[in-house]
């Protein structure tokens, strides 16, 4: 089974289009179509139903997809294992990270890595932490530096690097910020802007309210922390933000007895052979564990 054809098949299945697969693999749409046709001819089955602009996996395509992941991952794993024998730290390192961590935590690590290992080509993908899990599980990234899930996937190894304190915040003029200490019940009555319901941070905050039998008044949600900070700063709502983002635009809400934090770190697939570049990057992350103040 041709490796390039399998990669094209996976790309079409994940993007839902031949053009999207072409963009991902840096190929023309006709080239993608040719690879899919070749794979269908080789297997003597139709893998996609083409209904107008919609591309859907056939039953055969759905059966092939998990096996295609396995084949591609085994071949990639074999390449890395053989390459590692040289002991050299070279090649490409595919790294997934969230926008927040990429801006506030990773710069000193990336700076040190590129200086120590100039022969490594870094491929950095900025994704939501939840999406990065899929990148690791499907073998599209070697390491992801993200907000760690409260309950990791059984095939994912999670290594904490930074404890990230979270603060309840509002605009300096908001009643919650300027009227002295308040309770969680007081906050629950005011409109809030939260990270999306699928995010790990959302679940951490939601559990805090549920433990006291409360339901926050979530008026808006977005996955971008900078957008949340802007909405808070103009007085639209209160929220919860990493302490590293606090400045004169937002003020902490005095909540006696409430302490909240999340763990930031890296994840990797437990069944994947790591490249020498990935091991070197992990060592740098480990050296920063619990260490220096992040960039603001």
C-alpha cells in the first residue's frame, strides 16, 4: 500500500475536501484525486462518496481510516527509531501548542532550543489544547504543550511543567471588583464570559461552582483569552484569567478562601517512538518546570 496515497486518504478524511487535503500536503487538487484513485484501484473499493461539494467516507473508507493511521504511524515510528541511532539532534520536530502558552510560556524554551539545536526544523502548530490532544493521538505532532486535561487519555502521557494560578477578574469599575470581598454565590448572579464549554479551563471553573450547588450566568464564551480579557476590561462581564494576564485593564475579585489553578505542561503518545529532537525539547521543558516567571 503506497505511503503517499495513504497520507492523501487521511488528509481528505480529516479535512472533508480534496482541496483542503491539497493545502495540507502542499499538493494540487488533481494530484490528491490521483492518489485517492490509485488507492481505490489498489484496494478495489470506493473510499469516498462525492455528493456535490460534500465528501463523505464510504463504509470501506470508515473501515480503512483507523488502519491507515496505524500503518502511517508505524512507518513514521520506524523512521524515527532508525534515525535516532545516529545520536544526532536533527530533522523536523512537529510541536502543537495553545496561543496563550505560545505567547506567555514557550518563548524562552524555544529560544534556548533553536540556539542549542540549529539543525532541527521546528514546525509549530497553534491550536486549542483540546485539538492538540487529537494531534498527539493521531500522530500528527510529537509533542503538545498545552493546558493539561483533568483526566488524561489512557494513551497520553502528561507531564506538568508550570502551575498556572487563575484569578476571578472584572473591570476596575465593576461592582464585583470595587465593593470589597464577595462570595461565589454573589458572582454567580452577574453575567460572565467563559472559555468555550469544550475547554479544560471551562471544566475546572464549572466544577468549582457545581461543588457549591451554583450555576454561573454565562452570557458569552470564546476560546481566546485575549478576547475574554478585552470583554472583561470594558465591563461586559466577569471571568477567570491566568494571573499572568492581569494588569491595569482588569482587577482581581476578592474571593476569600477560593484558590484556583490549572496545570500547563506537555503531552505525548505513550506508544510512539520519540525523535532525538523531541527528547531534547522535553529535557528543556523539564528544566523550566516550576521555574522562571513567564513573559507578560
